[in-house]
């Protein structure tokens, strides 16, 4: 059960942080640093989890490739997942996010 409990703790933490950042802006991230470090061990590990969730949201729209431009798909996903988008924007300068070659997980066939 430890894995299941960890999954739920992390889910709750990701969305609590995301909702707070969406509501208060990037300065809210400092208030969550202790909880992030306690649960994930590092900000990098937390951001990898957020980025995985973001990419899963993009992948859910992969059937739209060919009928919509990637930019349109990402815009729709950003609107539907505004809290995750807010976290990615707030931590954009972090090496985990700054070094990535792009956020598009959906690729044309």
C-alpha cells in the first residue's frame, strides 16, 4: 500500500501547488518548497512529475494530430490544465524545464 499512498500524496501535492501558483502567482512556489522537498527529495523530481502529467495531457490529444496544429492542441491543453501550465511557467528557469527541447509530447505521424 505504500506505493499507492505515495501516488495519492504526490497527486494531491502537485495539484495543491499548481492551484496555489495559479491563484497567487509564481511567488507561491516558495511556500511549497518544504513540502516538495519532503515528498520528492528535490525540486527536480517534483518538476519531472509535473512534466510527466503535462505530457500525458498532451498525449491524450494525439488523435487530433493531422486535424489540428500542434500549437492549437497545446493551447487547448493549457486551458484545460491551467494549474499545471502555471507550475511549468513558474519554474521555467529551473534546469529541468529550461533544458528541455520543447514541451510537445504530441508528434505528427
